[in-house]
C-alpha cells in the first residue's frame, strides 16, 4: 500500500538504551533502524517518541528497596514492571540511535517525565488517563491512520498501538520494524491482544 498524506508513521523509542549495549537492551533492537529509515521516505507525517526519565524514576528497580530489575510492584495505577535505570534525561542512553533519521519528523514526544508514573504509550501515561497531547495534535492534523514501529514491541509499541486504535485512529503495526523484550511470553501475548483489538499487522515491504 502507499500511505496517504494524512497517515502518520509513529516511531517509538529507537534510543541507545534499547539497542545492543544499552541499559535496557532489546535483543537486536538496532536492526529496526534501517527498516524505519526506509519507511520514513513514504510518509508525509512522522512523529517520534523518546523515553525521557528523571533520575530515580519510580519505574526503576533502583528506586525500590530490595527490588530487582524485571520484577514487578504495585503502583497506585496498577501493576508496574521495574526496569534497570534507562533513558535518563540528557544521557547518551536517552539519545536516538545515531543512524536513525530524525530530520523529517514534525513532532518529538518525550514521555516518562513524571517521577511517579511510567509512560509506555505515546498517547497516555500508564495511569491511562494523563495525556501526552498527541491525540489532539493528530486530530488537528486530520490524521486517519497510525502506523507504529520501534521498540519495544511488547511494551511501548503495544501500549501506543492500543491507545491509537482506542483514540479512533485506524492502527497498524509494521512487524519487521519492531523488536520485543519478550519477558514471559509477552511478545506472543502482545500479538494476540493487538489482533483482538482489531489492530492490523503489515510487513515493511508492503509499504511502497
Ligand atoms: C520501554 C520499558 C521501559 C519501551 C520504555 O520503550 O518499550 N520499556 N521504558
Ligand atoms: Zn522507560
């Protein structure tokens, strides 16, 4: 398919900390960069998210006594996975992968700034109510369809795709432009959940 002028490519968290050698490395995360750069040439509207935490963020295991990374805790808004410290504002790990094309994006959305709430989705924080403003921005642009790519498939891409669809945008995930953390079968669960919500899957070679 050929994207329409009002289709959005939403690039999620392609940052050093989610690539090989990073603090919260997604296996082979950097492999999405070339695929995403090729896709960008086909979209008039591109938005990029950047995970952007203050030090001692409540999603970091190091902020909770005796808790290990990848364990879970209960926050006022529900269950939260605890992560290694990652994507700290201004750090090298928080920078976009150096090969990611970012010049043509009209919008960069930083998320995870509130110390008390994690934010996987490009649209809402993990309380599922505090908005990033992206939905309103896209409505003003007349966006109809959102094509999600990036890292990690089973966390930030998943939550972003679910919210995009729930906000009334026809939502696609371009599978080979994503990589998963895959904890306890979370990648397979994500595919099942997204499919159940009517989100469509494409391969990048279907976009031309
Ligand atoms: C992400 C865990 C913590 C992601 C961000 O980009 O998927 N995962 N922060
Ligand atoms: Zn994060």
